[in-house]
């Protein structure tokens, strides 16, 4: 072990040390929250500059599908939390079942979002329709990629279903949930 590695091990992870899961996932989560925060900030500033354009864009969105997707993703977060509880109790088969449930709901979220995109594209709406739709597709698409990444992370930790892995995967999954819970009203509801 190098001197730098020894010093890091002795110093610990500070505040990250007490969070559930691997501390490196928290570095990733914090950096992703900053990226999403900047994206949502740009969206909000653009809405303030072009309120009529953003109101027209919002009215073209299907808030019912987005609301359904909110329920799906929140339920998947609950399933991931149940997986963590089962892993902490040493019930690996139960933890795996809950992880599979969270992954399936994540897949359903993706299917609903793709159906929403297909509906919008079918009406002639795309990235270049207006600044609203440029930001809408970039922001929701970036989130959709994170849902896919979250499913991959859950699949990886599902194999062993150990406490550290499940806590790590669930922490990332909850970040994906949190971002959508903030994004949903800003993009679909706030006028």
C-alpha cells in the first residue's frame, strides 16, 4: 500500500463515512445532484425569460403519464428500501426479490417515458421545436439515462445482495427518485 493510500485510509471519508453504502457512491450522487441542479436552474431561468413559450410547451406535455411515472418511480424506491431492510436482516433471497421489483418498476418507468416521447414525436415535437422542448428532452433524457444506469447498478448488487452493495445501489436509486420528484413539478406542473 502506498503512503498516499495509507494516509487516506487513516483519514477516513469524513462525513461520507457515516452514510449507508460505499462512500464513493456518495461522491457520484453529490456530483450528479449538482449536474441536475444546474440543468433545472437553466430550465427555470429560461422559463422566466420566455414564460409564454414555456406555458405552451408545458400544455403539450402529458402530465398524466408523468404523474403515473412518478408513482412508479416512488414505488420502486420503496421496493429498494425494502431490499435494504432485508439485506440488513441477512435475508438475501428476500433482498433480491425486492431489488428485482425495483428494477422491474424502473423498466416500467422507462417504457412509460419512451411511450410519452413517442407520442410527442408523433405530434411533430422534437429537440428543435422550441427552447422549452430542447431543455425538456435534454433534462428528462438525462434523467432517463440515470434510471437505466440505476437498473444496471441494482442488477450488479443483486448478485450477492450483501448489505454494503444493496445500500450502495439503493442510495443511487433514491437519488434518481429524488431528482424526478423535484423535476416532475418543475417541468410538468409549475406555471
